[in-house]
C-alpha cells in the first residue's frame, strides 16, 4: 500500500514539473529562456514603467546667461550681432597730425617756399595754418553681424566735425571749421576661446581713406589694425576686459624733410584694461560702473610741433583714464563716460562719450 502511494505521488510531481520544464530552458550564459520567447533577463519593462522613471529623473540645472560687455572705450571680445550709435565730444588735440593717426600731414608744408627744407607740395592735410588746438566731435554708426557661433564681421561709418582753436604763428592763414564723413572701417572678429566665463578673440580692422584729408576728416592712407581682446568674468558681479593691438599704416605722406626715410604716418601700439562691477541687477535690467585705462605708444612717424623744432613722433606715450557706466535693459544698453589724458602728449585732453547698443 505504501509503495503504491509513493509511486502515485511521484507521478503527480513529474506531471506538474513537465510543463515548466517544457517552457524554460537554460542558456549558455546561465539565464533561463522560455522556449517560445527571449531570455527573461532581456524582457523590456513596460512602457508605463519607463515613463514613470523619466518623470522621476531630476531636471537639468539651468544654464546661466552670459553677461554682456560693460566697457565704453576698450573693444569688446564678444562676437554677436549688434548695432551701435556712438558720439564723442573732445577738446585739446594739440598735435592733430601726429603719425597721421587722427588726420593727415598738415597742409602748411605745401604753403612754405619751394626752396624751404620743409616744403612738401603733396602734404594732404588741412592748411595753410598749422593747428595747435582742435576741438572735434565724432558720430559713429557701427554694425556687427555674427556669421558663425564664434565669428562676426563688422563695419563703421564715422561723421566728424572739427573746430580749430589756435594756430602756429607764421604758418599761414587759419582754416575754417570742417565737417563730413571720416575714414570707413571694416573687419572681422574670431573668438578662439569661448566659455561662459572667458572669451579671447582676435580682431582685425581695415581703414579706408574715405574722409577728406584736406578738411582734416581722414588720414589719406589705408591702415590695418590687428588686435587681441579678452573678456573675463572674475565673479558673478565683477568682469575684467582688456585689449592689445597695433595700428599699422600702409603708406602715408612724405617724412620731414621729404628726403628722409620712412613716412609721416607711424605705427602705433595700443593697450587697455577695464574692470566693471554689476552694481544693480533685476531680471534683464543691469547697471554697473566701469573704469578703463587706455594707452598708446607711437613707435615711429612724424608730427608738426608748435615750436617747429622736433618733428620726430617716435617714442611718444599717451595714457588716458576713462570713467563711465552702462545701463542695460533686455537687448539694449546705454553707456556714458568721461576720459582725461594722464600724460602731456595726448590725442585729446578731455572727451565725453555716449553710446547706445542694441543686440539681436
């Protein structure tokens, strides 16, 4: 009796296990596979579970928008699309033809007797009087277009007005106040470092002699200006911007005297640094002061000095201090600043600048 019960129980167990054995089979990697399905370990979770896991994933951190430039005199390193209207009013340009950086060689050289050592019939600048004090105003229309994420092209059309205040005695009659278009600029800017806190750019500009040299509105020669620009956010409120470049004239008027070597136009090395501080910020509205130190070193070239004794412009150092502030709302910003020469040599003793910039 007992033996028959044991045989019956074994038959029942084997009968129940047979369907499971038929449905599951071992694979080479040790997992169990249903005969008519994929491995159990490879079964894809239900779509509802995937959606639930995604909804529970933490959202990505917000990306902080990069702050724009605050400087008013230093060239900014950012490459973007913008339009600018800038107005300057300056006083005290006492050597306006120095290195032909502001305007061309004084026309007074064409008015001296032909036998004089200083005679130059081709001197293109205003005259016949040699100005020793010029007041001037300039209105710039500037545009920059970002053609690639780190590359932009730019251009500038200036208008200039100047009023001579005094002249070197004996150099000829005074010339009247003048006004009109200045020398047009075109160029490009490439950001070779572009992060959320640091931008380093290479910029090159070309100057074309579109302004009338005889009116003091242009230099009468082509120039090229390569530069390196840096924008660096030191903290969420403090930004440091700087520049380093050189102005290289191509050609220029004859030297003094005309039998000397070189040109009246000279190479000019320049530099600048400007820290700014975000004093107020709310949403898209910002305001901050900026202090800029800008300098130039005239490497060579000539000038017309008031004493008519030393015509060499090489070695001249000019340093200016600029103080201003910028108020920005959404895509637009307005800058106002004042600059003063810290050295005896100067492109101007004092300058006021107003600028409106709109980015798009």
